[in-house]
């Protein structure tokens, strides 16, 4: 089993969009803290490098939250859809020569399970990414299948980043991967997928009591 943090692997926390009431998703309440602070804190010990992409009211969120040593990126074009924050994060990571793989973690599913992250990383690193004769992109993404449903986190090798850097709009990342099955290695996770939060009620149903 891989012991994290492992060299060459970074976390990219996507926290740019808004809840259904237009409030920043990053500022949703998680007990006595916010969802973005909770997620960043939960993964901080797993990675040497963490990048957080903020968007909705991003400058204020950056000022009032405690995100430790994370690299914070504020994406002014976040409302375009998921593609823009993903581009902003990958562009930042692409400038770091020592990072070859990234774990995408969406604050929309704030129930972070570090054992799942470790299992995904183990599988990803055991998948050959640069064998002679291998087509670019083959099995360069590793995703979890939670009782027949794919959900995050997602692990991406650097060789796929350029494909996503050219992506536009609001097409979900899993939908893009589903259209390119040769890119994907799946890991069976014998538990229900993490809950996707759309509004304050959703968050209140899963967050610890403050």
C-alpha cells in the first residue's frame, strides 16, 4: 500500500461554484468550520502540495478561511462551469515540475474518506503510464465505482491534463471520462457514493453538529 504523501502527487480541491441559493459552496457550514476548510484539512496530511480553486466571492472566501499551506487560486470565470476551475487548477499544477499526478477532490462531495483516496492512488500508481507502444492517455485516469456509480475523487496523470485544459463549459468530468473509456481504470468501492451537496439542507443532513 502506498504511504501518502507520495512524491509527485498533488491534491486539487475544486471549491469554486455556488449552492442553489447562490452562496459560495466553499462557505457552507461544516460543524464549526466551512466545507472548504474541512476538505483541505482532511487531505492536508496526504499530499505535499494542495491547490484550492475558489470562484464565487473568491477573494472574500480566501480572506476569511484558514487553508494552511494550500496554494489558493481564485478563478474569475468560475460561472462558466466546471471546466474553468479545473483549467485554473491544472494550469497552476502544470507549472510545478515535480507533480506528475493529481487527485481531484470536489467540495460538492465533502465527505472525505482518506482510505478511498489511498486505494485510488495505489491502483493509479500500479497502472503503467509510460510503457513503450502504449497509447497516450490509456488508463491515465483512476476513478472509484461506488456500488455501480462512479464518484470522486479522481486521479489524473499529467499526460491527460492537456485534454482537460482545452475543455470548456459545464460538462461533468465523469461524463468526459465516460466518453473515453480507454482513459479510465476503475476501482470497486464497496460503499455508497458520497452525498453531493446542492443546498444548505443537503449539507445540514451530512455535516457534524456545530
